[in-house]
C-alpha cells in the first residue's frame, strides 16, 4: 500500500479543480495514501519562524484559505491528507511548535533547505557551491538534520540527503558515513520517518533520496519509511516509484508508515 505524502500546489492555484488533478493522478497510480504538503514559507503565518528575502517574494498564501481548500475537498469526497513542509529553522523551535499545533495536520514534514543564508537546492545559489568549503556545508547541513530529529516536531524528514542535489559530494567516504551515522542516531530516537523520494531523479544528481547506504543505516536502526515524489505538478505524482520500491525492498523494508490526523500506522507492502 504505497504513499505519496510530499506534494506541492505552488505552481498552480489553491483551488479544488487544481487539487483534484493531483488526487486523480494518485488514484490512477493506485496510491491510496496521498497528501499535499505546501511549503510553509508561502504562508503569512510563518513569517515569525523564518524570513529570508528569497522567501518574502514568495509569501502570498493565507493558512485560512489552505485549510478551507482541504475541507472543501473532503466535502467533495476527495481523499487527500493535509500537511505542511516546514523549513527547519534552528532557534525557532517554539515558533514552529506553535504553528504546527494551530492546525489539524495529518502529518508534518520537516526539511533542511538552508545552511545559514545559503539556499542549497536553489538554482539562484548554485555558484555558491564553488565559493564555500564543501565539507563545512555538509557538516552544517547534517547538524540541522540532527537537531531537526531531536526536536521531535516532525513526522517525516523530507529528502534527507538533499545536500547532494547539484552533485557536489565529498570524496571522503568516511566523512560521509560519519554524517549519516549521527543523523540516523538522532532519528532512531525520534518519531521522525524517512522518506524515499523520487524527486532526486528529476534533479541534476539523478539519484533517489536517500543514498542506499544511508537508507540501510535507517533500516538497521529501525527508522520507518514513507514513499514520496515531491511532485510540483500533477504528472509527477508517484513518478518513478518502481525504483523507490526496488530500493526499499533491497534494503529490507517491508512496510511503510501511514498517517491520519496525527495517528500513525505501519502497513506492509
């Protein structure tokens, strides 16, 4: 029973017609556990959590409209979970907790997209990779993965090794394994699941998130998984799931976590 919990409406509109295109695509691909998790920085209500010039240009939604859309969907028998993808922000734990508690989310995704003022996955910042110490960026990125897990605010960590997106990857394998190990140590003691995301296949790195060795560490430490496509358009819902399932099975996973209004249940696949 697959899931697709990480999807975005931001390229379209907060309307039932546009949402229905995503839900219909999930149905056509036999994905019964489907959710929308819009980026939190789009909403006026998260300005006190994180505010960067890049985000302020894209802060144009109101949570009232977002919640209203899901109630409209449920009233029209559309089976879709309501979620948010929160930019994990060190130093703003209380603000993040307050925001999350204000809404009846089915689950919440936490992701690391920024290392200080460096948007690691943004094309506008790509040249920064050649100006910065690669190992320091990775170390600071995984510092945040660790504290994200320790915060226990999130049900899912999004694209756990997003930092590899532009193929800037340390050659020191021991260093990478050290980062993976401390991240998974923190995750195993939290409620946070790891997503196997096919989005990386559509990015310059052209690889799934996470790397097989990192996923194996997750499995060995008993960290649950979900499947996600991180679709920003309807056609990408459930994209390349054959590769995601293959990786999960090769790693030894036989079940995924599902969510419903804060309740979780692991289901075999």
